[in-house]
């Protein structure tokens, strides 16, 4: 089945993503569905000089609401939707799962008129986001406010357990989902026969793990032929995704969730 439409001209966007600049982070879980479907959006903090100022106001610890009456946002990613709020104001949503649940039906990244399939997409994406959080904890197992060097001994223990126990647990689940959907998905889609935000979310975590734990993931490639051998490379050929991954909009991994410390790898 053909993939989503190609990227539309990036003008007059309805959707604005606000996330820390220069890193993919959790913002990438929002960028990928938008890029896959060719829906125009602004990546505010990477495209506008005032971007960080706008984000800072939205997550200000002394704030109780924004100028449009939206509840205060806790942390990015934040999605701002022009004209979708009360009386034509902007709607502001934060928390990755909440943004995806709102965005996906509007841009065709969840099955239509099938509540069960929509729930399947959500549960797979949430599972991938759990793995995303556990990945972060491998390099910050004690406290997010501490430097990696201050918790390196604990990180070595955490990463060993993560590689030996948690990665296989999650990968086995995704492999079985792909196997169960093989008739429709052909090893390319997790739910049904077209791209959903379950696919974009799982792929992003897998790609990040390739960066953070390259030896570990390479050593496990034969264990998960559908997930790593089929799903992972085929996703990169999706129309919209292929162009995005080759563009400068796709930000490199650095010091965000996915960090490569050789001593934590196999």
C-alpha cells in the first residue's frame, strides 16, 4: 500500500511544535508523524529566534495559564494549534501521548472508525515510550539533575540489566506484534496495512537505541528478523520519511535521551 503524501510547503502552518532546540528528544515522536503525512508545521525553537522565549513562557513555573487560557504546560514537547482553542484562540497541549492522541486522527496516523485498532496503536506507542524512558535511565539512574559522571557506577549496573533483560523483553513484544499482523502489515506495519503513530514511535526508539547501544543492537539483529530486519529498514523508505531523514530538519542525537557512552554498551 502506498505511503503518506509527500511533505507540503512549510507555510502558514496550523501546527506548531515547541521543544528544546538542536536535539531530537521527545519532540521527534511528534515530528515523525507530521513529516510522514506531509502536514505543514513549525518547529518553533529550531526555526525562530524567539522560540525558546515562547517555550519558556509556556512552562514557566510561576504560571497558571497562558494568554489564551490554556492550562499551564509541565514540560515540552508542546503542540500549539492555531485557532483550535476556545473562541478561535490557540490550543496548547503537552505530554507526548496526549499530543499523539490529539494529532493522529487529524493527520491520518490512526485507523479511522475502528476504536479497537486505535487502542492497539495507542498501547504499542505507549509501550515504546516506556522503553524510551528506560533508555534515558541507563545514563541517569540516580537523578536527572546529576551529571553522568556522578552516577557512572550505577549507570554501568543499570545499563547491563537494560541490555540483558529489558531490551529483549521489549523487542520480543514488538517482534510478536509484527508477526501477529504479518498478513496485513507484511513486516512493515504494526497495526493494519498502513503507517500509524505506533510505527513512528517504535521506529524512533529503535533508531535511538542503534545510536546509544550500537554493539548491543547489532548483536541482536538475527534474534528479531521482523523488527530489525524488515520493519526498521522499510520504515526509512516511507514517502515523506525518506526525504525527512535526508534533510537538515532531522536533528542529530547528542546529549538528550539517547546518548552513546561506549562503556555502557556490550
